[in-house]
């Protein structure tokens, strides 16, 4: 037979367990309400995507005539000012393309190839001794004075995007640093429209796939950060 003290202790333990269960259940419910409310608020007021990247004009540095490269005076990733020497070229002496390689004869009529814009060297395509055709790039620069974000937004959300909306930009290569931006415009075609292999089908078998539409976002006050074209960012567009 249990005495009164044992019954009392068991009642206290049971009541405490019940209280703990109630508290845990209340915390879980409250957490669910908070998370659900935050999810509803974010979806109602913002459109977000991590399908976005830094973009900038890529400028080819080339010549207008066939010539032989004498020297390349920049390095990959180096900064150049507009008008700075990028390469020196000359007219090959030999008429035979096979004899032009390796600077067997010093080219005639040396000329300087200058940078058309200020920016960073994104690629070098030719080296001393190479013969380049008219318009063939010797190097590629990207113009740091005109950098923006291209964000691919799902077609189901594109109706909510308007020019002038404020944007928060999270830059991966800067350790998640956040910059501010503004929507400049929405493309009049989906990203797939520019594909070399369009996703059109002429058969009866069709699977609907959500398309994305490119949105151009201007970056406000990049604060001297070096933003490399092609690197990933996350954007959150305030639609209300």
C-alpha cells in the first residue's frame, strides 16, 4: 500500500511532467506561428532569388589589320587606365603564314594597342609571336565604371517587379557583404529565348517548366568593392 507521502510525490512529478509537456508544446506552436508569419511576410513583401550574378561590359582589345604581336604589356587581373598600352604589334615581314610564327623576322611598323576603357584584364588571348587577324582579340577588359546585377526571376513573380524598386544584394565573394541596388529594367524575353538550343517541342509530349526572366539591377554605392563579372549574388527585391 502506498502511503500519503508517496502519492503526493507522484502527483508532483506528474504535474511537473505535464507542465513541461505543455511548455514545450507552447514553444513549438509559438515557433511555428513566428516562422509561418515571417514566411508570409517575406513572400508578401519581397521577391528573392540566388539565381543572380554580377555583370559588366567585356571589351575586346584588338587591331583593325592583320599583324604580329611583339609584346603584351599587361597581366591577367591587372588594372589598366584608358589609353594605357596593352600590347605592341607590327606588320609581319614574311608573306607566308607558316614563317610568321616565333618572330623569325622583327615585324615592321610597330604600333601601340591601347586600352579603350579603364578596367581589369579579364583574359589574354594572344602572346608575343602570334599573328592576329583584324578584330581578333589580344586581351579582354571589363569596364569597372559600369557594373550591374543580372537576376533571373521566375515568370510567376515577374509581374511584381517594377523599375525603381529597392534591392538588397548579398555578394558571395565578399563574404556575404550586403550592398544596395535598384531595379533598372525587366527583359522583354525569357533567358531561354537566347539559348543556342531553344526548348521548343513539336511532339505531343510536353512538360511545363517554369521559365526565368532576366532583371537588371543597378548597384548603388559599391563602396570601392571589386565586383568580378560572373560571380554569384543573392538578391531580395522589395515589391511593397
